[in-house]
C-alpha cells in the first residue's frame, strides 16, 4: 500500500530577508483564513510567525488545487495563466502516490486572492481537522522551509533540518534497540538519524499523540507488527533536510 497525498514545500526566507517584508507579511495575512490569521498574529518570534504564515498559504493553495482538480493526486483542468510555473511554482515528477510541489512566497501571493474559509475541529491532542472540506492535512516546518500534506485519509508529515546533535544519546532515548543498532552501523550517521527522526515525528503527527507515541517502536526495519501497518514516502528534495510522510496501510484497520 502506498502513501497517497499532495505535498507542498515553501521556502519562507522571503518573509525574513526582504527589505519590504512588512508589506509582504501583511499581504500574506490577507490571504489566510481567519483562524490561521489570528494564530499567526499571536506569534511574536519572527521566524515562527513566518512559518505560520507560510503554512497557511500552503494550505490555501493545496485545498484550492484539490478542489479544482476534483481531489488529491489529480491534475486541475485549468491552471493560472502560463501554468503554475508562472507563479514560481514547480511540480516535481510524481513519486508513487504523491506529488511534491515547490512553491514560492511571491508565487503564492500572486496566485491566491480572497481566502477560502476553513472550519476546524480539534482532537484532545490538538490535532486539527477540516469540518467543511473532505481532506486531511498536516503541516511541518524546520529551518527555512514549511511543508503541507493534503490527503483524502489521515496523514502525518515531518521536515527535519540536519543540525549538530548527540546521535547516540538521542538514539538511546528515542530509538528502539534495532534502530539504534542500525544507526551505529550506518556510514552516514547524521543522514540516517534525521531520516529516522523524521519518520518518528511523522508517525506521531499521524496518530496525533506526538513523538512520545513513537518511543521504543521500530519504524525502520519493517519487521515489527507496527511497521507492517504503516506506509511511508520519503524525500531528499532539500540538501541538509529529511522529510517523511506517514499513513496507515488501508488493508489493516487501526494501529
């Protein structure tokens, strides 16, 4: 069983480095639904606010595109004049059941007008759901990027910027013994660590229970019962980052 989702990736540095970023930020605020707009306004830290705005823009674009196409993994009959590339948006080759689409801040602002109105409900864990659109979504940000996954079933996504960490200490705390053994033997321990860490975060976001739900679970080898109930899609679209998307395998109910 494969992951089936549309994946959108946005570089948020335009919000942080542009001399006219104040105007750019206000334009972004005007393209968001009311709830996400207010959430972004409450964030005082500059990078955190930029990430929140970027996530809101991606969500607007993702739902618009799915609605235009008639669902996830479909191609819209009509695109903006000149196609999505005219908006600074490029679609990578389709990878199994997913499509990774790179977006730019300027492109999204040009392509989005009056925002769609989203109604949300929240689980006790805080995981959000739409109540007025037939899609599941998940968001993640790390470093200079934000990602959005849109699907017609539950989905979790995580993006991890590679940074200096004590791999062995972290593995001892969060990895299963089998995962820690693979890390110890890996040629590129940094790349493997963040690849698996992204998997664990994506799994925790799928279940809505966070990283704690992945403690001690083997999400790498595929030999354990739980790994057999999941399907994954991983990307190496960005140098220095790892990205993973997680869904439940449809043929097995529950985890």
